[in-house]
C-alpha cells in the first residue's frame, strides 16, 4: 500500500515513515558539528539536547554532504518544521559558538525517495549566533571589557614595567582540571590598542580618552560559574617573558554584573600593576518554549523591508500627557483603543513587582494622591495584588481633590465604555469624548446635576477643561495584555532599567538585569504563542542580555540621539547607538526623531546597509508632515501618540497584520485572490498573503 493509499483509507494514526536528511554544505564546516532540530519527536521537539546529529562525507567534487540516520515520523505529523544547528555541544564552546538557521524550513508531505535534500551555507544574512543556553555554548557567558566611559586602560602597569618594550595581555580560561589544557586556554590576546592605549609615532604609548568603542568585549562560556574564573597574564610583546599576573575568581563574579579591580603580581611577588574591567555574566533562560520554533528575527534586506511604514501606538493609544486623550496610557483599555484605530503594534513599558509579576507601567514608581499630597512607591517594592487593587487604582487615577468628588461618576461610566469597546470598530476617541459629554450633562440615576436642576455641568465645576479627564483603568500585567488583546496586534515591549545615576537616587535596592529579563521572557514563553514581539531598551546591557538569552524575538536599541546627556558613551549619541547595535548584532535601533531630523535619509541608509531596521519615537512624530517625511525616507516604523489623527489623515482602514478580505485598494492582491478562487464562499478563502512579510519574522 502506497502513502496516498494509506491517507485515502483514513487508517493513518499508526503509520510511520522513515526519512533521512542530506545537507550539502561548505568545506569550511568540516570538523564542525551539524544537527537538525524540529517539531517532531525524532528531531527533539525543538530541544537542542535531543537534536538529530548529521555526519559529514567528502564528495569527489570537493563539496561535503552531511547525512543522518533514518528517523521514523508518523504520517500525521506532516508538515515538518525544522532548522539546522551548527557547532553546538563543543568541548570549547568559546571558540565554537552555536550557529542556527534563520530560514523557515518545512516539509509539507513525505518525500518520494524518503530523503530531505537541503543546502546549509551559514552567512550573516541567513543565520544567527550568540544564544546562551546550557544545550549549546554553555549555561553562562562572561563578558569582560573596559568600563563604559572609563578613561583608564584595562591594564595599568607601574612605571618600571611600562618603560619596557610594548606588552600584551592574555586572558586564560582557568580550568586546571582539563588534562588537555593544564595551563588553561587563552580566550583573548590583547595588544596595546585593545587595552585602551594609543601608540604615538615614536613608539611611545599614551592612554585613551574613553571614546566609545576604544576596546572590545571579550567572551568566555561555561556551564557553571566556577568555569568562568580566569587568569590575566601580562607578557612582553611577541609572547615574551611574564611580567605580571592575577587571577579573577568565580566569587568575584557572583553578582553577575559590576566591576573587577585586581592587583597584578610579578614573578618576584612584587606589585605589578592593576587590572580593571567591567563584567556582565549572561545566565541561560532555559524556560520551556525558549527554542528555535517561531523565530521572528531577520536582518533588514530589500526583501524583508516593509512596503508600508508600521504605525506603533505609543504606550497603547498614546501618552496620558497628550491633550484630549481620555484613556490612561499603558492600560488594557488603551491597548484595545489602539487596536480599533488600526495600530500595527503597540509600544509599552514593563517592570517587575516585589512578588515577581511583570506589570505594564512607564515609571519606576507609582504616584498616589493621598489627600492633598502625592506619595511615590517603587514598583519593585509592592506586590501585583496591591497595584491592581481597587483602592490603589482609585488613588492613582485622581489628580486633584476636585476630581475626587466626581470619581464615582467616572468609574461607573468606565464599565459601559469597556463593553462598547468590545464591539465598536470605529474611532474610540470620538466615542470617549461623547461619553464624557453625556456624563457631564446627564448625571447618573437621573439626579440633579452639579450645575443645578437640569443645568449642564460646566468645565469649571468639573475642575477644569474636560481634556484633562482620564478613564481610570487599573494597572495590567503583561500576562493579561497577552491574553486580552487581539493576537494580530504586535507588541513592542520596552525593558525599562534605571541608569547608574537613577539607581543611586532610589531608596531601596533594585533587581538585577538578569532577573528582570528572565521574568519577562518567562511570561512570553508561556503566553506569547505566535504574537509578533519586538524588544527595545535604552540600557545597553539589558539589550545585550535580551539578545543573548533567547533566539526568537528581535531586540532594538533605544536612543535619544544626543538630545539627552548620559555618562555611558553607548547611550550618549546617535553614532554611538548605531555602533553599539551593529557590534552587538541587534536587529535595529529606535531613534528619537528630532535627533536625526538633520540627517534622516543618511541614517536610514546607514541602518539598512548594515541590515538594521530603524524605528523612530518622539513628540515630533505626531506632526503629519514629519510622519510623511519619515515614511518617504524609508523609516520602518513610527511610534506616535496621535494614532487617530494619523490614521484619519492617511486613510488607513486596517492594521497591516489584520487585513480583511475587503481591504483598501492598496492591497491589490485581494482582487487577484478572489479571481483565483472562482467566487468561493468568503469563509473558505484564507487571509490574503502579504507581499511584504517584513516583520512577520521580526
């Protein structure tokens, strides 16, 4: 009985097929290790530790074919989704990092000869690397380099040693238990320019001035913190005699981030200088679901670029400070309002509460009105139940004693607006304005109005202009946002972390960057499903951690583009932000629009030439002329508060990711699809394919 006969018979539940994988790859991968991982048991259900291993065989033409043993796959499991993974599970993961396939590979039906034939030629465009996982490079990664903004080199020697010939610094893996490398293996060899020195014309050396990018970041991977201990050897140039040495123990790295200051000793046990560096330890986020399925990362190319700039609602449907926005920012109500106004994505900020819940909020604290005073409470010091309590919400939503008098009236109307939002698909802004007007002119329960018997309530009696009113929705958790908003609505999640100056001003301790990123990723792995997610952060180390802890979602670097002063040079300018995004292999940058207005086209071209997406943010984006100029220049997404105004002005009828069958004329493929289907019932027609799936992977 053939495969088609089995399928027609309907008796397929216990029918298995043996399939093999044959991959043609470049000769340079000989000596490496290639596995295939996918969505069926024989491919490990996306678990790297259970991936199917391939073996290399040299061909007469010089190419290499990697082949697998037969794998039994139930016929009901087709289509099979899979990816290739190279160089994982190595003895020295530092020099053999994990590389994975970005190509969407799928086998719709069993191959006739039982062999799946592929090619796998990893490049910067079609593959990715850097994922820190216990099943790949190692459960931890140490990143060591010059402290950001420091004007001091990594190694400073005493005058008597500096007067000698130029020196090199070797960083060694301190693994005395490894019989193959009893002295440890060097994971970095640094010369003068790597250390933060500049050699002058006469061969003399002087210190750097702390410019961004003066030195690199040096990496070492391991499965335990003890494996990250390392040794620093200062030797005469060209591998000469040992000048001084120090050890950095695992205990010095226990905080997972911070600074190292270690004294170097000469072979004669004399003081031989100082080694000073910043370090960051990346811990693996080995959660269920943190795997290579549903990878959304891509590099920008003409093929992946959008044919229409994405509209992203700032903090949902807009920041609270914007006049006539009657929904409080960063709430479920604000997110639903953005969806009704055809936002493609919404941008919002997240924090972690004292009980470990990820909540949606902009500031590091919440402001409560208690009588005539405002009290600030740090989010990391309160629980999610406290933040979401009705008492807490009522105090949050009151901005003046006058509004306190009418809070019950506004709260009652909020419930009606919630129900309306679920079925209303026109502009939520007009609906809310009308609701507030009706509420002011017709008091609840038919009672007398504040202005007298039947008289309308004036703005003065309501404590001022109606434009200051807000519907007081409570603080939401990230989990709720994922569950209660349309799946097609993309999330641009900003990971907020305080600067060093802000940390010093806080009254209590703050959670670590590793803990923060892990908490957010855990929720997304459990609830994110197939939603489109983009991460962004102003904090370079948080962006780095998010990039390395998971292989699925794109990570963007946020920058003020020089409009605000920072001590960290990576944050201080547009040029530094672009350099950081490139060298850290991020997927894009989010640039303050006024900071790049003078060189918009040049910045967009530079980003795209280096495979980076570019988004913009800022108050200027609410200006239609500026919005149109950015679209014309090729900006990939614009984050704005006035989604309603831009939507109306542009004539947009739907989200880019939620195109109905009768969508605007700009989606010309609809008519072609209907012609091909020959008038089939609408329910039998799939959603029209997008000619530019630019961020379907992002």
